[in-house]
């Protein structure tokens, strides 16, 4: 995909990205590296993080992988310190680690519900709180990866809806508290994104589920990872210098149609499991 941006937008900057060992966040890391940023990839699986960093280095970029579970503030803080030692103060931090599965609230265990809240919502708070003292003097850009479930109630997704809605309110609150420090806080709210692990979980029946899902989207297709990466790049660039405390949907208009068909698809997938 040919970039619509001029080259070198992030020259000399350091971006820390959680959950960047795969999927959307991995593509964001690759896009930011191609624009000149040094990338610190944070995830639970050290081998996966290192492999993602090696891909970036093979393409001429700067990257390193560090192991940490976003549910542990102490583990994140330690990993971030190592990242700062290697690449200097952070300019950008993206909270992308997430968990998801299909489950009705009435059958889901409290532990399962709590797990998603801890990975998504607590993990986002831990990420931004841990990076706060490590940002370059004068400010920085904080970006959370949310989802359409933040504003679109969806059956079999009560855990995700709750976590993502919390993330977006957290972003709005931090945007007030930290703006005086020169820090911008925003979120991206993707709908279905092709070729990602998350969508495999939400469309377990393959093409049949995908067809039903895409029928709920006015544009008739899923996003690709490059489109998500470009929005992230825009929000972390100087072109978005006055955008603060907002979540931008990138969903082809899905949230405007509502969640009825999406919910029915997920419930059907459970009945066939």
C-alpha cells in the first residue's frame, strides 16, 4: 500500500507499543518505523516481540522487543525503563494489548470477565501511567486501541463492551488532566479488520460468518491493517496537534447501522460451538 503521507514524519522519535507482536499493532509498529521512529515492542511473549522487531530491522528500521504483561504495572515499568535505555525518552505510546472471546454474560465466569477488563482497561491505564514520567520533556502522544464495542452494545461481548467503553472514558479524562503537560490522549475505534486473530475468534465459521458480518457494514468490507496504521500515524503526527481526548471510529459506518446483525451472528456461533 502506497502511503498518503510524506516520508520522515516521525524521524528521531521513539514509539512504545504494547501488543505489537502481531495484528493491528504490529502493522502500526512497522508503519511508524518506516516513518523514522525507533520502536519498542512490548508483549507477554518475548520471542514474538523479538521476531516482530527483527522484521522492522530487516527493513532498515530501529526496533527492539521487551517482555511484559500489561496487567502488571511493575513489569511494564521495568520493560519501559529498558526501552528508554536503548532508544531514549518516549515521544509516542500506544496501548494496543487486548483480549477477546465470544461468551454470553449469563454463562461467562467472573474470572473470564475480569481477565478482559484487566488486559484492556487496566492494561491501558498501566501503560500510560508507566510511560508518563518517561516521555520526552515537552509532551507526547498517547493512543489507545479501542473498538466499536465501546459505543455499540453487542451480544456475547459484555466484557469487551465494558472494557472498551472504560478505555474511551479514561482517554477523555487523561486528556483533561495531562494536556497542560503537552500530552495528547486519543483513541482509535476499529470495526472488523481483515486477517487478524481477533476477527478469527469473532467469525469462527469462516466465510459464512464473514459474509454476515460484512453485511452489517455500509461499505461492505472490513478494514485492512494499513488503514488502521495510517489513522494511528495521523493522530500521532503534527497534523493532529489540536486533536485531544477523542476516539475516532474506523469502521466503514458499522456503528451507524447498530449491532443487531452482528449480535445475532455471535450468538449463532455460540449455538454451533
